C-alpha cells in the first residue's frame, strides 16, 4: 500500500513539474485586480497554465519590462502575485493585457556597493528588491519557492477588498474596459460666438451669436495596448442649432443650422479605455451642413422686412477636455473648443454673400460605452 501511495505521489509531482512553466517561458495574461499600492496583483492565469507558487517573472510590454514579482497563491485559473519591483506603474492597470516571462529569483545583498542603487538606509525585508551586479552569489534570493503570504502580503490582500466565491479578491478601483470600444454621447453647447457678414457692395456687418444648442455623436476606441491607436479615437457627430439670434447693425438674424462631421481625439493622463480615472484628451473635428437665415431688416420708416435665405456651411473645431467613466460604461465629459463656421448664400445667379461665425464654446455631456 505504501508503494502504491509513493508511486501516486511521484506521478502527481511529475505531472505538476511537466505542466509548470520553464525558465524564460512566456505567457500572455491580464491584470484582473491590483491593490492600491500595486504590490499585489491578481492574474487570470493559474495552475492550468503552468503557474506554480514561488515562480518569479518579469511583467513586460513591447515597450519594455514594467514590473517583477512572485506567485504567492494559485488556483486552477487564477494566481496572486507579490510585486517586489515596479518599473512603470503607469502601465499597471486592472484589465490591461501584459506578458510575463519566468525568471530566476533576483539576488539580494545588504552591501550598497554591490547594488544598483544606494540601499544604505533601508532595512532588508522579504519582497524588497536590491539588484546586485552579475548575480552576486553572496546575495540571497528575493523569494523562496513555496513561501506563503507574509504579513505585508496579507495586508495587501486585505486592501484589495472582498473576495469572490473562489476566495480571490474583488476590488473596484481604476481599470480598463477593453470590451467596451463604442460610445454614444450627447453634448450641450454654451456658445459665445461672433459673426461677420460680407455682402459685397452692400457692406459688412459684425454681430454676436450667444445661444445654447446640442449635438449627438458616436465614438470608436481601439483595444490594442501595444499600438498608438490605443490613444486615439474617431467619431462622427450630428449638430443642430435652431432659433439662434444674431444681432447685427440694423438687423436681426434667426439662424437654423444642421451639421454633420467627423473627428479624432488623442488621449493622455490615462489610457482611453480607463474607468474610475480622469482622461485628458485633445482633438479636431470638421464637417459640412445646411443653414437657413431669416433676416429681419428695419427700414427708415421702422417697417420690418423679413427675408429667408438658404445656404450651405462648413465648420472646423479644435478642442481639449476631460472624460470620466464608471466600470459599467456610464461617463461624462467637459471640453472647451474654438469653433469656426463658414456660411455661403446665393440670392440669384449674380448676388451672394458669406457669413463667418467663430469663437469659443463650453461643451458638457454624458455618454455610454458598450
């Protein structure tokens, strides 16, 4: 019986060794959860993928290594890692895709002259990385295979919040929504515009155009963290402005504008698909449309004469602002832009005039990503 039991143990050990990832082997994974200090992370890879408690690995993207850590707990489909070196914490975001490469444990030393940075005032504790030149053999490993959670790890796991049915932490912090790459939005425009009308021989007129109007849009994002496209989005918009009033010299103009346009945004501060974080953006849009002007002209005898004109328009907008989203996809945005619209009217075969409307706008809106 003892012989059978021993053979069974050897078989299980042999299978686990076969499944374990080899040194320098690579694996693509995803950050599911990250503690606030980013020293403890939960990955969507586990025992079934060859990850073993005590493994050490580099976390990297095409731009380079972002962190190093070791496995402190593993289930068939999940693993918890203790991060002992953070190189680029801006790339450590929940739901982001990264690669890992199994490595040897880093050596540690208390000799500052052998470290890559001065550690003379630091206390050597488990999980604190002090890299040595040429793998100093007198150093000790940063982690020992099979070591469980220490007090620091437990505090990190507590900071991750509650646990799911499998016993792994669940947290609502900043992250990414890579599956939500389409967004519908609506904006309200607070305009402070000026208008300039050129009627040729009849003269030029300057007026003001202060009104409130609305626009709708559909925006497309890209889920490719290793590409420049991850920072860019493209959108199509519909803008309608009715009953705006332009006061000019001796006349009142009621304008109705319908515009269609396209544009692009570049995102910074945080990735474009982030949630629970402020996202900065800047962009440009342009398009064409139709416009109708109803002009009320007061004559010398105070008689009002109305004239309705139909024309075409084109516009250009340069904008900057911030966005914010929840994990569920609901969002809000605020932006300011400089807007310029060119309107062209044709009376008959010979008579025509143009109007330029331009100035700053404040745009506030809500959105939903899906």
